[in-house]
C-alpha cells in the first residue's frame, strides 16, 4: 500500500513538474515575443504554443495592449508631424510681415530715400504692423478657446437679427469685391440657444473667409427644419475638393499653399470650436463645385 502511494505521488509530482516546465517555457516565449515586438516595427502578436486557459487569457490581454500601443504610437507620430507643420506655418506667417517691416525700416534709415517715399513706407509699415497685431490676436483668441478660458453666456436669441447685423457690417466689403450676397432670412423670428457675441464671431469669420478666399456670389440662408435650425453659407469654389473641405476647420490650415494672403488659418478653427461650445454642429462639403458650410442648432 505504501509503495502504491509513493508511486502515485511520484506520478503527480511528475505531471506537476511537466506543467511547471511548460508554463515556464510559455512565459519565456511570451517575454521574448514582447521584447521582439517592443524593439521592432512589426504587426506580429503573441501566438501561444500550448493551450492553457490562464496563459491564453494573458496572451489575449497582452495583444489588446499591443494593439492599443500601436494605435497610440500612430496617433502620436501624426500629432508630432502636424505640430511641426503648424510651427512651420506660424513661423512663416509671423516672419513675412516682420521681414517686410525690417526692409522698409532699412530704407527709411537711408539718406538717399526721398521724403515722399518715406511717407509711403511709413504707411506700409503701419499696415504691416496692423496685420501682425491681428494675427497675434487670432493666435491668442484661439488659445483661449482651446483652453476653456473663453466664457460663454448661453441664452435664447433671435439668430436672424444677429446674422443680419453681421452681414450689414460687411456691406462695403461685398461692394469692393464686386459681388452682392444672396440673403435668405425669413421675416419670422427664429430662436436658438447660443452666446450672442460668440455667434457674431462665428458669422464674421465665415464671411471674412469668403471675402479672403471665395469666388462667385455667396448665398446665406437661415432655415428652421423640425427640431433644428440650419444656417448655411454657400459659394462657388471650383478650386476646393472634398478633401480640402474636410480640412477647412483644421487649425492653421489654409488653401493658399504659399500663405501669401496674410491669414493664420485659424478663422474656421475658431468657428468650429465656438459652435461646438454652444452645443451646435458644423459641416463643410463640396457639391457641384459649390462649397457649403452648414451650422446646425437643435431647438
């Protein structure tokens, strides 16, 4: 009887030893696999050599972590690339007027510059400084909005009145562009919940964007459709495609690749941020060579 117990114990110990050996071997394999995945740009995952419930569950969770790590790595790489591109654009936007100012200052300091030319150069320098100040103000405003330092007072307002007031501010700008906007604002008041000043800023930026970059007549309309209100801006834009329309609200993006139009590319990014902070939605798309920007508020 004693020998039988001893034999059974030996068999049990042998089986346990075999399992321990297999567990250790599988864990060593997982460790090496993790080291390889960490040190190499690979899509490989952890594939087990033996099927043990606990080890399988460990491998599944590790593979989830590996997938998450890869997604985060791609996102970080993309963000770093975009950040470098943005810094380059900011540097270009600020350097251009500063370089121009430095050049005209140098000509002003020259004894060979006639008095009438100096007056002209002073005027140019003043305009360049005004442009620079506007750019810096836009950078500052965007930073405030992004960091939640832009307080909003949400209240019930007549969107028709706000839009009409903003359009009237740009009356002479439309005339100088040689185009008259097609305005479709109903006489019946349409109310939404928003911040009045922020809404004005949204409409101003959209109109400025059109005046700086748009071609052809612009149509501006307000419609109340069921449970929502849609404010739409539409203009002929043969030079923008669907991909460009999707990037319009991206910060520092501008369709002017040479960036010669003295804009920061923040105007529409500010629009999107303000609309979202007022619980609205905004979309941009191209249809039949027309750029359409819709702002939607639920009522």
